[in-house]
C-alpha cells in the first residue's frame, strides 16, 4: 500500500466520474485499482521494481493513473484514451506520456513488446463481443515477453446489479435483453440510448472471458478475482507467454471434416483407408 499523501489529488474540471459518484468514491476506486494491480503482480510473481513501462488505457482523467504514479515513481507511465483532454490532463498534471487512442484498436500507435504492465480498467465492460479479440490481441502484442495485462469485466456480481435494476443508464427493455442473453450465452451487450459510439454496456461470465483469452492465444491467465475492483468488477491477470501461442487454432477444417467422415464409416473400411493413407504419408516423407 502507499501513503495517500503521495497521491496527486488534483482533479480535472472535465472529470465526469467525479460528478457521477462523488470525490470520496472517486479516490476509493483509484486506490482499489492499485490494490488489484499489486495483487496481480504478486500472482504473476513480478516485483514492482521490475516494472519500467506502464500503459493505462483507457486512462480517463487519471483516476487510477495518479495511484500508479505514486506506487511506481520510477516507471514511465503512458496515458492513452479517446478523450484527448483526459490524456492532456494526465500528461500536463500527472507527468504521464501522452498517447491518443483510436476507434480501431489496430490503429492505436503502440510499440510492439514495449510494456511491462498494462492496466485496462473498465474498457471491456463497454465493448461488444467482436471487439474483444481485437483489443486482446493489441494488448498482447504491446506487452514484452513476461509482461502483465490486468483488465476488468462485468461478471456475476454485475449481473446481480443488472437484474436488480440498479443501472440507471439502461432502460428496463435493455436490462431484460441483457439478462436474457447473458443467462444463455455468457455474454450480452447493448449500446447506450442515443449513442452513436460503439461504447455501450456488456456483461461477460468469467467462463466466456477465459474462452476469449484461449482463442486469442499468447496470454496465460494467472489470476481471476471476481468482484475485486471497487467491489464490483472482475479482475483478470494474464502474462504474455509464447508457450500459449499454441492456443491459436491450427487444425485445418478440411482435415477435421475428413476425420469426421472416417469416424462415421464402417470400422473395416475406415481401418483400410487409414492404412493406405499412412503408407502414402510414409512414402512421401522418405521421398522428401
């Protein structure tokens, strides 16, 4: 833990999170995020002294970044967000390196393999499913080998809030649709009313999130803490691990269909065909 007096408490006049929840909760959420990050580093067996470059995306106006700066005073912290005034505030007031984000995740100018730690607080909570693998791949590629990705989601606890009708930004219709889809697929999403952005509200069961990590590959899950950030969002901790690249799909569909057809054949015919193919492959290997 850090001394609160070491945290820069200056707040941007444009900070919407402060207006929504009040100052006490605002700083408590930042402190809770730092606690989650410290637990993530412990789970990954990485000392804070090893963290030299940090990415905070989305950084907002520095709700969490100010705590990262106090806890990692020698690290270079990059502030990245679509909100340019938020990035500018984090740069001018909190000493972060400014980086403006983009709507398309692949267009975000992140140097490959450059970060030891990436904090992604409440981004996936606003994204539809198609954007998840794209952002996960971008974050994976931006990590150095052994680097740590910490991101948050709306999981089972958030679902209880949803069915309790406590999300005032959502209509009753949206809440019903979200709950129904989440209960049957493990994921649901809706845009905010009147919004043209792809940002909305998503619900994702931990099992669904783990499936996304496996599909992307290259990220090894080392810790899952449900209901950990601000007693509301789930926190996932992953390490960039080349050994997990094997999670990526490599078995060709045509090969799969051929073996499915074999599986349904008469056993005698299947054995005869497999014997013929084995001889052909052996002969080809000798010729090569």
